[in-house]
C-alpha cells in the first residue's frame, strides 16, 4: 500500500496534471469578479468587458490609446531639487522616489507628450496614480507648466488627465505651492485663447481637485471616478450629517453641475477629438481608423501651427 501511495499515485498525477497557467494570463475584475483574458482586457483599455468597470491604466498606455497609431513625442520636464526638505518618515524620501521609479519606470507622477489625436495636434499631460499615489510634487508642477508652455508655443490645446491623492507630504509647503503655480499655467493657456480640457479619473482628490483639475474649459470624468477635496468621512464628521449615496462619484457630480460629461474610456478619444476641433474652430474629423502621421505630415502640421 505504501508503494502505491508513495510512488504510483504521484507518478500518475504528474503525468496527467495540467500545465501551469502563467500568472499574467488572466485578470480578475475588482467589481464583478469576472476572470478576464489579459489581452482582451488590454484591447478594451482596461475596462471590464462584463460590467464596464474602469480599472487603472498606466500613463504610457493611456497615451498610446489616445494618439494616432500610438505615436507621440515626450515633452521635456525640468528636474526640480531632489528631496529639498531632507524628509524622512519610515523611509527617506529619496529612497521612496527610487522605489517608485523602479516600480513604474517613470521619473515622477506626470507624463507630458505631444502628437496627433484624430489628426488633430494636441499636448497631453497624464498623471500616474501608481507613482506615489499621483501626488502633486514640484516635478508635477514643472510638468504642467512645461505642458502649458509647449501648448502655447505650438498653438495646440492642452488635455490633462488627473489622478491623485493630493499634494506630496514629503515636500511639505513646496508641494502645496504647486496649486498656485499650476493655476497660473492654466491662465496662460486661457490668455493665449487655447482650450484646456480636463479628464478626471479615479481617484482625483485633495489639492489637485482644488487647483488645476477643476479649471478646465470642459470637465469630463470617467464612470464612477471618485472626485473630491476632503474624504467623505471627514465631511460627515464636520457637518454632522449622513452624505447621500454616491456622493463624490462622477455621476453624482454630473447631476449636480460640477462636470460636463461622464464618458467611457473606450469612447473618450472620439469625444475629445470632437470637442477639441469644435473649440479650435476646425471641421469635424474623418471617422475611422487613422494611420500614424508621417514625418512630412508632422513637419507640415508644426509649420502650420507656427
């Protein structure tokens, strides 16, 4: 019996056992629990094909879905002073930055790029929540200013995707100072007569909501995105009342006038192209899949903008 138990049965099991399934082959939806094939999920821009739940998407992946052919050029962002306060909690701030850069492959919590979207030249800034919660740092402030200056230089509209938990505590007052800095950058765009469109994604909270994320000419949000300044629990404790269902969610804010649109991620590019071309007084874009612009076409576009 020991021979059968110890040798024969394990041998048979090993012959007929299933091959191991790679861990990255399937993704479980946070909302409905459906197991989603990673390739299908990526093709649907990280939106659940069963319940339309919008999962997080990386800044670089988002840019690839927006620009024609996934082609874009990064806009250089000035590097701020590293760890100006020599801040340390459980870890040194410098070590946290190194860990976040290793994890995400990005310099900081915002990526700025330019290119064509529906054959419409635009500048796009995307906040990356995976980098220290998308916290507003001096680098983020520099990125928004660089995006605004590039948009003005090339006479292009600026589209900003927000996703943040607020200002970066490790930079103290220097992080909070990005609120007025970015507000001035937005005003520069408006003085130049260029559109500034904000797409609020989950979550957008704190000082980001109290500054550049709420200053758009058009305010769009993804479905069920959490948007607010203080947390719901803090508000309830302050006013001593129970908040309504869905408070601080995109649909509630749309109903109460804080947003212009709530748009699915898969429909967002077409809607942005339509809005941008209307605001820039351009004819409607040609529908359908557009190839990436050639080098000659890109040069002609830049020459026209100048």
